[in-house]
C-alpha cells in the first residue's frame, strides 16, 4: 500500500464531477469506490474526506443530492451533476488538460513549433 | 459567484442544524453498510469487514466534524454559542445580572441625557448659518463714575460707523426692539415685541421663510410699499396658522402694512414676534457681526474699540464715558451665559456617575469570575484557547451592556423629558431644541462599547493572569490569588466611594446654597403682592414737559382707584419691583470725596412703597403728599446708606446727587441734589452675582420728579392677589382706554421662577449623587457578601474556638470600615480640589463648607455600614460544624 498516492486537494472535486458525468447519479460510497477503481488502485481515498468535498460542491451548486434506494435495497443519498456542474467540469477539465500539456511540453524539453 | 451561493447556503444551514445532522448520520450509516456488505462479499469476517470500513472512512465522528465545519460558518456558530452561553449564565445569576444592568442603565441613561442636552445646547443650538462666528458687543464703562456700567445699544451714527468702518466682520446686521398696535377691525392691542432689522438680516441668518419671502433691499426704500414678516408663534396664536393671511394688508400702528413672509417655527431671532425692514442709514440699536474666517472675537474687539474711540473724539457730547472698552461676546454666549458652566459641571458629574456604574459592574463581574474560576480554569485545561475564553467573557459583558443600553436609552428618553421641563424658561434661547438624536444614539452605543471593554476587561485580566495549573490543583480558595483579586475589588469599591463623595458634596453644596437663597429673610414679605407695568401709548412720550405731568396724573389716578378696590391694603408706584429688579447709580455727596465706586441702588416711588414693603420710619419723615405733588427734591435713605456714607453722623438734611439722572436723554432732574429727609430699615435685593441677596445702600426719591421711569404698580392684598388683576384692568381702562397692562404677576411667582435655575441644578446633581450612593451601596454589599462567604471556613473555626458574635461582627465591620474610610478620605480630598468648579453656582456658603463635608461623610459611612449589615449578620450565623465541613 506504500506506493499509493493520496488524492491531491482540488483534483478530488474534478474526479467527483467526472465520475458523476460518466456514471450518472451515485451515492458517496459508490463515488469513492469508482475513483479508486478508475485510478487502477493507484490512489487511496480516505472515504471520510469525500463527504466535505461533496458538501462543498453541493453548496456551490455543481451537484444536487436526493435520497434514493441502492441496488441491494438500502436507503442512500444519491448525487447527480447539475447543469452548472457540467459546465464547471468542462472548464476544469480544459484547464487541467492545458496545465498537463504545458507541463508535458516543459518536461520533454522540446522547443515550441513556431 | 459560486462562493457567494455557497456562503448563502452555509449561512442558511446555521438554522437547520438538527435536520442536517440527522441526514448526515443516515448517509454515513448507509455508507458503512454498503462498504461492509462489499467487504463481506469479498470474503472478510463480519468483524474485519466492519473494522476495515470504519478505518477507510477515517472515523465516523471525525468525518461528521469535518462535514460540520464545511457546512456552516464555524466562527459565527461559536460566536452564537458564546452569546447563548452568556445569556444563559446571566439568566442563571439573575440577581447579579439585574443589579449590573440596573447600574449600567442608570449610568448610560444619565450620561445620554446630559450628552443630549450638551450636544443640543453647544453644538446644534441655533439654526443660523455659521452662528459660531456671530459676535455681539457692547461698551463697558471703565470709569468709576457716570452711573452706568455698559450698553449694547447704539445710536444711528454709531451703528453706521461700526458697520462701515470695521475690518473684522464679513457682514453685519442691526436690530432694534419695536412695539406696535394691531387693529383687527374690532379693537386694537399690542403684539408681543417685534424688531426692526436691516434688510440683509434674513440672508445673513440663512434661514428660508416657511411661507412667502424675506426682505429685499428695496423694502427699506422710502417709497417702497410697507411690508413685514411674522414669526411662527404669532401666526399660530393669533391667526391659527392660516396660510391665507399671507400677502394681505394689516393695520399696524394705524398704517397699512403687507405681510410678505412667515418664518419657520425654529426661527426666533432675538425673540421677536414680527420683523420690519429698516434701511442701513436709519438703523440703530444692537449690532451682530459675522467674523471673517479665522478672526478671533478679541481681535474684533480691538478693531471696534478704535472705531468707538474715534466716535468719542468726533462728538465729545456723545454718550461715551471717559474710559471705556468694547467687550465682545459670541451670540451663543450672550444667550446662554452662565448656564454653560452649569452644564459643564453637570456633565462632569454625570461622567463621574458613569465611572461609578462601570466600576460597579466590573466589580460584580469580577466577583462572579472568582466564583466561576474553577469552571474557567477547567475549560482552559481542556484546551479552550485564551482567545475563546476572552471572547466568552467579553460576550457576557457585551450582552449585559447591550441590555443595559437599551434600558438606559428608554430611561434617557423619559428622563430627558423631565430635564427639559426642569430647565427654567429663558435660560436657553427658544431655538434650542433638546431631543435625543442620531449622534446621541451613537454616543450611547459608543458608551456601551466602552462599558463592555471596561467592565469586561477586569475579569478577563484576572483570569488570564497567573498559572492555570496551580489554580486547578489549589482548592479554588487559593490564598495568594484571593488576596490579589480581593485587593482589586476593594480598590474598585474605594474608588466608587470616593467618586460618590465628590458627587454628594457637590450636590450638598448646591442644596445648602439653594436653601440659603430661598429661606433668606428679605426684610419684607413678598407674599400677596401683585405687580404690573403699564404700556403707555405714544401720546405719553411726545413732549418732555407735557409727558411728565401726564404720567404723574395717570399715576395719581391709578393709585387712587387701586386703593379703593376691595381686599387691597396698600398700593404703590415705583420704577421696578423688588427684590429681583433694581436700578442703581453712582452717588455724589458734597464734602465726601471718594475714589472707589459709591454704588447706590435707588427707587423712584410713591410714599406707599414703604408701606407695601413694611419698612417703618426710623428717623426723620417719609414723603408727604405735598412732596410728591410739588415734585420736591427730597430723599429717603436706608440704614446701610446712612452707615456706609455717614458713619457716626446724622444724614438728615444732607444733599445727595444720583449721577445716573444726569444722562442727557433722560427726562430727569439733571445735576440736582436731593435732601435726605428720613431713614428706613434695609431690605435685600439681588446681589450682582445674581445668586444671592444683599442689603445695599439704597435711596428713594419721589416718582413725580421724573418722566423716564417704568411705571410699575404694586398692591398688597388680603387674599390671592391674582384675582385683583381683572378689576385693576377695568380701572385702568376707565382712566385711559389706550393704556394697557404690559406685564403682571406676583412677587412670589417671580421669585419662584427665579428659583427654578438653582432648583434645576440641585435636582439634577442631587439625583446623580443619589444614584451614585445607591450604586456604592450595591458595591459595598457585593464585596462584603462575597468576602464573608469566602471566609465561612475561617469564621467557623473562630466560632468553634470560642469567638463571640460581637467579635465576628466587628471583624466584618472593621474590614468594610477600612474600605469605606479609604474611599471617604480620597473623596474628601478630591472634593476639596474639584468643588471649585462649582464656585460659580454656589453662594452664601463656602465651597469647603465643613458642615456639608461632615454630613456627607456621615451619610456615606452610615449607608456603607448599613450595606454590610446583612453580610455581617450572615457571618454571625455561621454554624461551625457546617462551615468546617464546607471544604
């Protein structure tokens, strides 16, 4: 377990939004598990830290919550993406790609093609 | 904008905590169940599944806590907690909170009232533009002769010279009193006094009219249609506020004049009820100037002084004394005069009171802090930050101060009404409106804050000082610590006692001087004496030779008819009514040169004057009928006159000249010597300080020798003199229908009016002092009660060892006596220093009057000991068994 990375602050929100976009409405546990699986078990999520992040996204209006029933008939709170959340996801994803692209170019040492 | 939305949601969630907590609980429970189910499916034992789920979550409570942190606004929440906790603990200590709030409310209430008065009187008294720079001035006679001390009334030429030649005023106006008869079509009567003003007056004052217009320069031209402006009060009282009277024609003094404007309610320039325009070339009377910015009143005086001296040189026969100077005064000072000092003294008193209130509250909070010490130390040990603890305690005193300031404002609202009603009429110009306004409210809020910090600081400092550990392990009765806060509390009480002594002595001095003033023997009985003055029509003032005879004839008839009325015992005519009003003159007696001023009060009167005042003849004779009818130059003097100017000599037959009669414009015997024919006993008139009675050298001459004086009539009656007035009015009208009664009243009523000013001071300062004393009682009681309860253990041991009740009593009393004595000593010293500020308010009694100091000391010590009676009695009832087990 020693080589697993903790989730960086800030990226967790993006991951949550992407997860909800990909899978539709999902409960907190589901989101956590999905993030771990997507990372190929390279990331370790302290499930507890997820809930304040969810609350923050909800307060900002990017996701909405609703009580529902899970697959095995348990009551659970389901989160889903709002329209503002979809936009926010696009924006954040774009920024993130830009950042990684810049970093990648920087690290590869190539001159920009002029 | 998402953060804004988030903040809003967070703020809202402060109010739906319970529901959100329930939901969070359900969500986390659901999460765990899902995780456990997954783990079980993966083949874990139930126990391991649960353990892993909990670990992965990082603890249910921790998660909840971090969600809660994110959910609301934690700073606000803990602040709310602080306030809720503060409220709870204040409610729990109901008696203590009540006393503290009571003390603060009294302090804040009294301070708000005084601040309201001072603000409105000094900072916003007049509605006039730049009124701070308005200066009025007069001539002061510096020579010891001439018979007058000063005048603020100037002739036409003088007004012109001052207005045109000065270098210090931006602009000047001149105004002069004016009386006129109004003919309403049925009958004529006098309007209350009005003024003739230069046409720039209204622009100068910068107040727009309520209706119509003010004067323009054209209004004073000779050919201009005659116009006038009315003040609000006259408009209301005579015309019911009817706006249709604007631009209509009034018959005033028999001539038509058009009403062109009505001024607003808060415009009462020099108390006039109407204003007439006068051109700059014809203006005489008094001058008001607006100083150029940066010019001081003293500079202005020097400039005006030069003009006046030039005038004196140009017309030597003008009425300038040999030596004189111009004395300037700001307009506000000329209105308020000595009342400024009174207000400052009261303001100082109220600040002392506020100090007492604050130290009282600090004391009570400190007392409670010691009781709660262990609780607070416990909280600190459990990890409460100092900041949090301080905030908690500040919240408590803030809640206290907030409640108190609301109570104080309510109190102030009603107290202000009382104070305004108590301020004697005429002390303040009518334009001054005393009310609570926004600045005052802010001042009250500022006071709340100040009080919070002051009274909150003591307990905070106390708790934060020293080592928490030792307090926790020590039993809470830590001897060393105790001694220290004991000292702090005692010194607060000592301070309170000292401050209250200062207040009490101030109030005591005022009270004594008030009693001396009101209970003085004037030398005559003012009860049941009616007086009135006549307003004579112009016909009585045309030709000097005729008027004197005409006035004398009128006087003779009025006196005759008054004497004939039922219930009248004696009647008189004089210039003014004693003892508040008087005229005086420098005195010359042949063969008796003197360098100092020989000031004699004099009265021009009928023979009945001595009868009315009950002054028996001591020597010689009084005026005879013949003396009066023949306008003989005879004079009656009083004992003081005889004693002072004719020591060891019989004054009868000597000649005396009253210099004041020499003034050229007076219809009086100039350069005339009067022969002394009789001596009467002294009676007292108002002293020059305006606050005490004194017997002056006094002379009396027959009214018939002159024509200038006011005609004031007095009648002594058996019963209520007021009833007589109607009859007299009829009699006067029967003699001459054009003569009106101008002012009337009784001597007692005018005395009572005069007493209102010192009464106001006594009542206000007395109330402050009383409140201060009550607060001190509370303070002493609090400290002693607490110290007794702290000493229960010790007292128990003493009783067990055989101490008597009296030993215990004296132990408690000696301790409190020590505190009281220290306070009294400091207070007496401070009073000795500070009561000189009251010197201008106190008369007839020294400001270091030993008996006042004695009585106040006695009262404070007695009341103080009374305050510790209850705690002392409780000490004697300590059951040694219980006390020893108390630990």
